[in-house]
C-alpha cells in the first residue's frame, strides 16, 4: 500500500513539475529575464500535494488544492495582491463602472479577519454605521477566521434585498457589535457638488471610476453657472475616498494643473511598471477615440484658490490627487493624515477567464515622495469636531501601516518627507449633533453638513486667502 501511495505521489509530483516547468519555459520565451523556477521547492510542493491527495481525511479535488495554493501564494505577499476567480474578476470589472451588488465596503485582511478600510458613501454599510477600522469576525453564523479575503467578499455579496448579519469588533467597545445589512445594487455617484455660499464651491469625489473625470467637469461647470461669475474658492473633498482607477486620479489632477505637469510616477521591477503620468489626455482618457472632456472646463478653474480635505479613509487614487496638488502648490491640503496606500495593483488576466491582482510598483508624488505606509501629511492639520472634546474614533482608524504584511515605504531611511504642520485645534460640536456627520433629510443624505468642522475651517481659509488677494 505504501509503495502505491509513494508511486502516486511521484506521479503527481512529476505531472505538476512538468506543467510548471513548461510554463516556465514559456515565460522565459516571452521574457528572457525571467528567473528559473526553484526545482527543490517545487518538489516539496508536489510532495505535499500528493500527501494531501492520498492521506487527507476526505477526498479533495485537484482544482480546490491548486486554487487554495494560488490564493495563499498571493495573499502572503501583501494585503492587496489577490487571486480573482471568474466571479471576482467579473465583479471587479463591473465595480469600476460604478454599479455592483453588495454592501459597499472597501476591505482588507488583518490577522485572519476582514478589516474595514472605508465604508463607501451612500451604501448599506455606510448607512448601517460601519466604520474604518472595524474588524469583521463573523458573517451570519460563520466565523471569518480561516477564510480568504475573496471568500469573505463572496459571502458579503449576493442578490439585492437579501440580508446578512455582520459581527464586528470595534476598538473602544466592550463586546462585539452586530449589524444586519440588506444587500443592494450599489450605484455610486462618484462626484457630488454644491455651491456653499456665493463664490465658494464644494466638490466631493467619493470614488475614482471610469467617468469620474467627466462628472467632475460637469459639476464644476454647474457651480460656475449657478454662481454666475468666477468662483472665489473651491473645496475638493477626498475624505473617506478609498481610491479606484489610476486614470481617474490623473484626470481629476489634470483638471487643476497646467498641461503636461507631472501627476505621479511609478517604480517597479518591470519596464511596464515604470511610468510617468502627466496632465496629458493620453494619461487620463480611456482610448484614443474618446473626446477630451477637460476641454470643457470653466475658464479660470486652474487658478481658483483651492483647499483639499483628506483623512484616514483617503487612500490610493485620492492620495495621488492630494499629493500632486500639494507638490505643485496648487492647493492647501487640510484634514488628517491619509491612509498611506502607495502601491499599484495590476490586474493580469489569465487564459481561463480568471485573473490575479498583483502589486507591481510603488507610486511617488511629483517631488519624489513615497506615501506607502505613511500617507499624505496635510499642510494644515484639522481634526474632526468631537462631542465633549473626546475624539473616540480618530485614534482607532486603520491605515496601511496597520495592515499585516504591508509593503514598506521604500524611503524610510530618507528624511524630509514630513513637512511641519500648522494645527487647528479640535472644537467641541454641539451636544447631540454627532461627529461631523451630515444631516439626514427626507431619507436622503445631504451633500454637506453645517456641523462639518473640517469643511467650515476650509471655507474660512479660502475666505482669508481671498481677503489677502484683494489687498
């Protein structure tokens, strides 16, 4: 019997090594610089594969073993690399277009649990009260521990109008919290705008999608028409914006920067991972035939005084925009330290309809700052208004540096990346008003709130700049 099992293991090992070596030869043919595969380690892998097939308590399909091996190989690299099966790959493609089914949470993995990076605005998760830093420990009655991130996301997604109960650990709470959410078709309005008062406009970008740049231009045009004269100041709100498409970030930056100004550059191991993206239509349009939507920007928008709001939920693409506008001294960055996701994930489709999302580069602001695991430091630190002066949540917001196996900054030994910040002290909000939350009227969320302390400070700053300009 043992001889048969050993023979089976050798056959499995030989078959697997044969497939892997043939794949390696193909990779070498495509990329001469590809490294040879480690035969000894692959031999050990194949031996373990054979042992599981012959000795595990229950029969296991080959497909499941290989899929789990791929999942482990990618998730062990960093929190953002992942294997996308057929459903996950399809959901990713649909999600970038601004409509998908689910709860509306940007998540990562931490210590085997699902950690909330940021609830997406105007979604079931947002309205239920989930917060950045929450640790999801149960999905309905199933513990999350031991699941892959993809498995957890699959369970959270489902048909609209069906319910799921999330059990959450939140720092500062003595016992787990439970949230029952109703799944919905998530239609994200990526750009919202409002004329705060005469001369001062407000634009919020909730997520960077395929049409964010075009929607931004429409919003700005609407503000100018509503104001009937050039704006005196503009606030760009990127708080709790988890990021999205890179070309969307370049397009938004290009709306406010001179043509051909450097927005962001990336550094990786391959030539494809080394890019310099400027405020040029080649870098923000999706195709050559697409019309340049930035041609329809209101006159004077590139010179209007600007303030950009960020916080611990501002990640990835939103940090690219904030960093570009900060380095070019185009806007004053206000709020709190951003999330610190300064890595680039490339989706690499595979031949069987699946794909891998792989971290391929770090990105750098125009002045060469890597924000990975650090974030964007605001020019003026403005903390959120708190009830009774106690900011319960700010200290517990999760950032990139808190995630297990996060990619290092790459510039930790260098200095000069953290400018000194003026500090606007916290202000107590009126009791019973909550913490900088927008008011709810007629079941719909207002674009801005009168109790938003950070926003009010940005308006005051722009008014002050306008007075100085007139003098």
